[in-house]
C-alpha cells in the first residue's frame, strides 16, 4: 500500500539525486565554447549583392562569400564544425518516409512496371525521371534530393598582436570522415559491388547505368563523384550524405559537417586570432523563409552545447522536492496512521 512513509522518501531521493546531476550537466554544457555565424545574407565576393539573391544557373552554379570572426580565447580540441538550418521541416511525415532503404544498401533495381521493381514508391515524386518512367533516381526520395551542398572552408588569419597577422594565412585542416554514426556507415549504407565482391567507383557507375538510374534532379554532382579522393567516403557511403539522411526531429537543427584536424598550429585546438569562413553558397533557403548557420564548437563529456538535459534534471528534481514538501504537510495536518486506516468501523468519524 502506498503511504506517506513509502512515497515521501522516494520523492526526496529523486530530488536530492537529480538536482546535483542537473547542475553538473548544465555547467558542463555551459563550458562548451561555441561560435555561430548566420550566413544567409552573406555577400558575394567583390560585390555588394547577397548570395541569397544570386542568379544560380548551370553556367554560374556557385556564389562565393566570406564570413569573418575572431576568437578571444583558445578553443581547446577536439573542435567540430556544424551547419545549421532554420525552418526546414525534416520531420514532416512524408519527407521522413521518402527514401528507399534497400537502395541505400546497394540494392539497385531497374524500373519494370510488369515485375513491379525499381525505387520504392515512398520516394515519389523523386522515384523516377519525369517524362521518362523507365529511368529512376539513386538515391531516390525527397531527403536525398534536398542534400545540403554548401562547401565551407576555414582559414586562420593570425593573431592580431602578431606583426604578420593577415599575411601568412593558414587553411585549417578539416576532416570529412568520422562525422557519421558508425552503425549507419557500416550497416545502413553500402555501395554496389563488382563481380569480385569489391565496392569500387566503377562498380557504382556500372550499377547506376545498368539499372537506368540517375542522380537526383537537384544534385549538381554525380553519386560516384561525392568524394573522388577517398573511395571509402564515396557514393552511398559518403558521410555528408549519411549525416543528412538521418532526419532531424525539429525544424531548427544542426548537423555535423567537419572535424578540425589537430596538427601543427592547431594541435591543441583553435588559437586566439582572426578567422574566416570561405563559403561556396549553393543551398537556397530564402524560398521557405529559412536561415543558414555555420557553427564552431568544442565538446564536453556529454557532447556539444545543449543545456536542455541539465535543465530537465534540475526541473524534475525541484518538482519532486516540492511534491514531497506538499505531501508531508498534508500528511502532518490531515494524515492518519496505517493502523487507524485498517481499523475503520461504522463509528469512525471519518
């Protein structure tokens, strides 16, 4: 039987445990150093025109722009770079379903209406080429078709107190692998293999052509050219693609873009000084009233800068202590002993 004697210690124990944990989580998240730059209206190099108003075309597909910032203290490694989007509903039910998991694992199929083969119908209207129903897309679906394709590079301009600042500009090495979940990379995304059972770039090209498959309509790069320098990061196993395919739960989100390569000048992190982001602006967001961000962040033992978990723990702890105090007051003022409750008779006045 639930009594004040059993419930009150339970509530107090939760409160006493959760509040310190919440404080530790909150302080840990607060100690994460983070720089965020909104580059939605970033202006084209050499012109006073925002890239958001740029006229993109096959002859002129990229708008180049820069964003400058300064660090007044060193960001200790490891350091990560994220891109963020606002007002982009990756959590829409039809958008989330718009993919073909069998295809993403290398199971390419030619469209055959009689045999009912080809990309999943969940990918419609990005399953087959409009006007030519015998050709399909790979990877198909709205998620893959809307792949984030801005390119971001980071340059160190030097310490303002250094006489050579701004002269010896150093590119900050960025690693494009190790950004996706290992389970996704190893299990959920696989490239087609050749007759010898080896996944090669040519095997991917042959599988695409033999099954009448084309790159998604909004892509400017072929699937087999997503990373021509690293075959293990090419095609369906490209980590930028894998990160994007893991849909976000909220319309404002960030996704891991790169890891800083901690060598030489940047062995211990990003030193104090001036920096610039060199951006190849391709991804349109103003049409849906969205915004784009680039974020540099360190990490703590619980990950990036996110105070929600700490606040949640402290809130639950405080609520439990408050309920314990209320129940204790009620028990003292109107409570009955267990023996009294078990010996209720018709003569009892309660």
